[in-house]
C-alpha cells in the first residue's frame, strides 16, 4: 500500500480499516492524528498515530475513533503525545492565525494560506477547525467583524467602517453584521447609549471574572488575567452607556460563579439579557442542556438542532457566546475529543472540563444520599452539604 492518505479527499476515509490504521501507526503518520487513536492493551495507554513512543505488537493494539471512546474503554492518555491536547499542532495553527491577522482586509484562499504555513490545504483545514473551532474562512470573517467594531468604536460612519473592515460593499456587511455585532451597526455605533449597566470584577480560580448586567439581566460574563483590562474592554464596547461599578448588586451572581468553580454548584440561576439571531439562540439553548461533566461535539449539537450540515454555524455561535459558564460553550469539543477553540483561552477550557469531571461523581453520590433519605421520610432541608444543589429557573 504505497499511497499518502493526505492526498485523498477525506481524512476519515483514508484510515477506515484497522490495517490502514496500523500502517499509519507504524509510519508514525502525523496526518492521521485526530482521525483515530490507538490503545495498547499491555500498558493501558492510548496514543496518537504519530506518537514517538516504542511501538507495540499488533496483537496488543486496539483502535478508537476519538479520545472519549478510548477513555471509556479504560485507557489513559499517553503522557508523551498527549492525545487529549494539541501541543504540536498549535504551532502550525498559530502561524496560520498570524498570517490572517497580518491584514484582516485581505481575503486569503485556503491554498494561499496553506502555502504560507507549508502544509497541505486538506491538513490545514482539518487542523485549523480542530484547534480553533472554526474554519480559516470563518476566522477571517470574525477578524473583519472585529475591525468593523473597532472602526465603529472610533467614531467612523457606517460606510467608512464597512470599507475599512474589508467587507467590500455595505450590502455584504449588513448580511453578517447582526451575527458579528449582536445588533445593527448604527445601534452598536451608539455604544449602549440609553442603557444603565452595572458591573463588577472578582478574583476566581481561573483568574478575574467580570460580570455585567442591565436591568433585564446578565449581559456579559468574561474571564481575563487583569481586572482593569476587563473593565476597560467593557467601557470600550459600551462607552455611551451609564456604567456603574456595583459589587454589592452583582455579589449574588458572582457567588454562584465562585461556587461553580469550586465544585459546590452544578447549575446557574442567572437571568440573561443577550441578543442573538434565532439560530444562535437555538445553539445556546442546546449548550445549556449539556449535562454537567459531559461534552458534545460541534457536529452533535448541529444534529440535535436538526441541521447536521450547520457545524460551522454552531462553532460560530460558541465563539460569540457573551456569557461564559451561564451558557456552557466550554462543554463543546472537536469530533475527535480535542478541546478546539475557546473565547477565554484553551487553558481555562481545559481547567473547566477537568473541574467538572472531578466533581461530577460528587453530585451523583450526593443525589443518591438525598434519594435514600427521601425514601426514609427524612427532612433534608437541614442538610448543609446539599443546599446549593438547586435547579435553575428558565428565563426567556
């Protein structure tokens, strides 16, 4: 078998049989990474096809389509190739992002971008989506949206901002403006005029969190390494709003976030005030239905919505989620189990998933104790270990 799997039109079709997968393992084929994983029965470890570890005997090898399946079968991650992470691929994607960031107005084709980073278009497309969560084309669209926001914030009129952001024509910009800005360009340019927004920052195990709320509900939850920078970003977005730092008003909401991050709370009881297209709202509703301690892939979310081909739109909805944790976009991963992108950084996404995995069993055991006491006719209201385990109200 003397063919290069990367030359086929579909990565998944390149390694459909165990014989093909074993051949990729013996070659330590990097292009097979993400298409499948192999586990070694004698060591209890699973790896990427390109892992540099000592190769096992064929009879001791089992293959899995994703990391979650390998873990479910009782295998643990290889410490050398880190199959649950993306250490080596990040360099390639970082170079691609740098090429796209160099000039947001430029529209690079996939072929041009792959030439710039010296990998095949097929491999770059698959790798970029797996790491970032969106395609290079969607990434460029997001960059144009960011340029549009910056131009509008600086006071440029809508027509000038449209051209400066590289949209080419006002009609093209208006087609995508609501998705990128959350509101009409003219309303965004007013920077929240007429709104009263209260906000507060607090230190958490994941750095600083900023919570902002209108009279209707929470409009932003964001993480960062610097409280002042988070507040400055909010002032930039809503410069004409009446911004009030109000720690006391937002203390109950911050307390819920702190309890969740410390593993003593599973759900949130937060009224939200966020604008979205109808489809994006459907995606966010689906994310809120993902159980604590579990993950779903972008394609699974799309299938749940009855639109299996809308994987890119699902990824875009996750990337533009304005309220971290309240809408748990961190529970969405790539099809192969990789973390993919996260608006507030992959390390925070990994920490959130690890935290949920560690405490999911605690909640399950706690519920069992509640059930036992209920059957015995006991009064559980005085059980301080379970008082915070509440079910959130639904908000429109």
